[in-house]
């Protein structure tokens, strides 16, 4: 399968570049700029994309374009810092700009080229340095008010540089530029689609597992369901699915998971109620990182015990997806900072006795959903909101107890019911009668839930003073879960949710709505 290698120089948009290339149905992988050549070239790429980054090419220790990239004779597209690094490596001149460009800008196309759409073009800039002199053999295609060289090209060697960011939505036709580069210039065939993902994954899974046996930890979330379905398609009865009810699930979750895996997938399922073990492990734990690590380790220990009972399961299937890997990456992986440890990435114990099978590890959420539909999973499963592996433990801020979890479960159920009845969420388990009241779902809110805060405030209920906890409602819109914006829920729906929570949930007397985007906040509170 044709592929593109993306080298990450520290850009906040690097993952978006990968998504845009995938949207052109071309496979790509994202590598740190200093990844070993052997690792990158194993991909057998048809071309390279150099991402942006925060550095200046003249800073001590600034990232440089690897020599193997320049020696490969393959097409190269440098974006923002990637363009500056390419210029610096090839003998051009880069200097600090007297006027930085951040945000929307307009470029003027000086020479007609298939890479650029029109004479005046709106783009998104984010840079402090600029190109003063292009490298030998390059011609200037466009300029902006503060960048005399906004786009440059060497057609003979198929090397391109663009100062703006084509991967962001604020560059209206940027996707066309990336598509032109990867398909027309690099010659990559657009064969990356759900069917091809499944075929490639099945071949890889069968090669790795052979005649061995595997167990899959399933949580009821989209990722674990699709991962298990994919492995089951590959090895059939060699897979046993294990559902661990850790007591940290949403209302009705355990019953829904059991039905899906037995009735829909036809996979062998073992259900274990380990509620007490998990709550005991979380006793008196406040730190969210510690919660994730303890939950991750106990999951593995539970699976190991079940594997011993099964006899010979040597492989563990997990629904790890690419955003999990990105957010859990540390300074040893690249110059990206660790945001939080995902229980199924950084929270795994070092002495784990399984080989991991992670068929979705390099997929974004929208790709996971597409694969699930191609595998025949019901839309009610595929359209389910993401649910964190540590479950309600990371939505129950502070200590986790039976009573606080039940309080959170009830509030969360009310939030989801009201949003579904308003037509803002896909239909799930509501009765047919009530569902008729819903307007058609149009893909509005991507994720919504309640958070229980260990914040007490004074209230008045029934003429009596109360001193109770606070519930925060979180609802976001997003395409890829790498970035997100808070959902503009109508006031009357927020009012209904607040009224029901305060009246129906014991121990809560105040409800607030989270209006933070990602970044700077994450979607989950912990």
C-alpha cells in the first residue's frame, strides 16, 4: 500500500496533517523528526511531509531535515517550519521577520501552478521567521504581506515549501493542496479505505497470532468493540472477549455490552464483576494519574488471572487509537509533551505477561467508526460516545466511592436522556415512544457527560439549608477528538437538565456548564 511519511518537528497541527492525508485515502504515518532512518524507510514512503514547529532554524540544537530525506530523491513538502528547515538545509536564507504572521492572511499567487488554486488565496499563518532567499533551483510561487516567499517550488526535484498551514480548517482549500501533493506529485494511490484497513489488519493479526489464543478486554466503548470485532474476524474462536465490570461504568452499560458481544458479534464472552476490587484499589486516591495507573494495572492483572484459567492465551487485544498514543507520548518519544497517561498506553505494568495486539493503534476516531460499520457492527454501537477506559473514575473528581459513583451515574443518565430527546445525540436505548419525540439526529454533539466535583456549596431546598456537591455538564463538538469546541446547547435544554439533576439526584444542589475548548482544556476533566 502506498504511503506518505510525515516528520513531526513539534507542530501542534502535526496530527491534523496526518488526518488530511488519510482523508485523501492515502495511508501515512507520523514520525518524530529524529526517528531512525531505518524506522521511517520501513514504511517505503512515496514522499515526505515536514511539519511546522516552534523552533527557529538558527537556534542551537534546532531540528534539521534528516540527510536520508534529502538523499532519497522522493518528493518533499515543507510546511511552515518544515519549509524553513528545508530552505536552510539546501542553502537558502531564513531570517527573523520584522512582522510576525499569526492567524488569517492572504497570499498573492505570482506564478500559476497546480499546487495553488487562485491569484488571491486565504490561508492560516503561524510563524515568526521567513524565507529571504530560496535555495538554488527554486522559484517563488506566492508571497504575503510579510513573507516575500510564501510558496516555493523546485519542479525538477519535486520539492515544495509553503509558509502557511494547509491542514487547518482556516485555510479553506488547504486539503486540495495536500491531496495534489500526495496523489499527483508523489503518485500515491488513494486505496486507504475501511475495506483496505480491514484486509491489512487481518493479515497482520493472523501473522502475529498464528495458531495462538488471544483475549480482548472490552469495555462497551467504540474502540474496544471495533478492535475485538476485527480480531474476531481474523482468528474466530481463537479469541475470547473478557468484559470486566469494574463498577465504573455508565447506567445500563454492563447489560448493553453483554448483549452486543454475544448477540451481534457472536464472539465468546466472559463477564466478570470486579467492582469491589477496583473500588478497593482506588480507595483514598485523588490524583488522576494515579487513578489511571492503578486501573490499568488491575485490568491487566484481572486479564492475566482469566488467561491462566483459559490456559494458553498469550495475546491481549486492546482498542488503543492514535489520539491515545499521541496524548500519552513523553519526551523520550518526541518533543511532544505528555498530556495524560491513558490507562491502556502509559498505565500498563512493565511486567505484563501478554503480547499486545492493537489493530487500531494508528487510526483516528472517524476511521475507527468507518471500520466498525464495514465490519457490520450496529450503528447504535458505532455512534456511541467515547467513554474513557478508566470509566467514571476520571469523571468523579476526588475520591471514588460507591455513593459518589451512583450520584454521578444518575446525573450522567439525565444529561444523555435530555440531549437525546432534543435530537442532539444519536438514538440509543430510549423507548420507542419517547424516541418519537426526538428531532432527527444530525451529528451535532460528539460527546457529552456529567462530572461530579468535590466542591460543596450552600443551597436551599424545601426551605431548608443544604450543603451538597456540584455537577458539571460537559458537551463538545469535534471531528477527530484531537481538538474540540464546547457545544452551544440551547438554554431551555440546559435548564431542564439542571432542574432534573438537582431534583432527582441526592447530594447535588448545583449544576454548572463547561464552556472550555480543547485546547487549552482536554475533553475529560481528568
